[in-house]
């Protein structure tokens, strides 16, 4: 009977480790390799480039707001606020879905109807994009003038890719317009200093933004977090 109970407990633990959550650091630079090559965004010049660390290896960087003028040449412009790069990966196939949350706002909604944006790629050590797991995807809710949590990805399907040893996941977060070309400033909150991760939309609490993959992602042995 004890062996059966022990087996059940071990199996339950293995099941609970099936997903991978990344914390989006507010300071510091990625620990290995070049940053990723930007594409598809209308504006990337002011984007911060930081680490995306798996749960358990967060750096507890102080949660801070990145403020950038949202591109406005067209009413569909998309602005990247941050690029976040994972530690090197083991060779493996990445697939499944992704869900994420972050706090955002815009300075004024008149002339600027905007939503969150997220893009996820796989890059090699040189920073070359070798696969797009998730093309730029818009959030379902319009941003307000209050820094509030939004669901930036809702079980969005990933394109399956067999990565090589040393490849890295590159997560890009931003704000995109759907109506209006009036110049406005956007804010996105990054960091991992809270004891709580954001797990729902509608909160103004300064908790950690997260991006969670439905599958377990393994990292290259010997990497230092």
C-alpha cells in the first residue's frame, strides 16, 4: 500500500511540472548570446532587452514601468516595449499553447484605441530568428489610462518547432493600435520582485508579469541562472 501511495505522489508531482512559466525581468541583460533580431513591429528603437527567467530562477528585479511613445504613423502601428530572452535550451520540440499577463496603460484613449501585443520566436546564439512560435498577437481588451493587468495571450496555439542545443526563446511584449493616430504614451510594467505572479486580468497590484508555456521546457545543462 505504501508503494502505491508513493507512486501516486511521484506521478502527481511530475504532472504538476508540465508547464513552464517565464518571469520578465526589468533590469540586467540576458546572460548568453546576442539579442534577437526584431521584425514585424513598426517601432523597436526604445524597447528594453532583458532576461526571461523560468520560475525558481527569477532575479527579483524591482517591478518598474517602461514608458514609450506608441508609434502613430498608421492606426494599426505596433510598438515593442521589451524583448525577453530565455537561457539556452536543450534540443527539443516546443509546441502546445501559451498564456500571459502583464500590466499596461495608455496616457489617453482619445485618438488611440490600443491593446497588448505579444510575439514569440526561437533565436540562435547569434540572435538570428530560426522559428516563429507565435506571430504578433493582439489582446482582446482595449487598454485604459490606469495601469492594469491584461491577458496578453489566452492559450494561444504555438507553431511546433524542433530547436537545437543552445537556441533560446525570445518573447517580445508591446502595445498596438487598432484605431486612431493621435500621439500617446504607453506604459508596460516588467520585473519579478513581487511574491505573486499576475494570474488574471483587471488587477492594479504591482505583481509579476508572466508568460506560461503549456509544455515543460528543458534548458541546456551547465547554464548559470
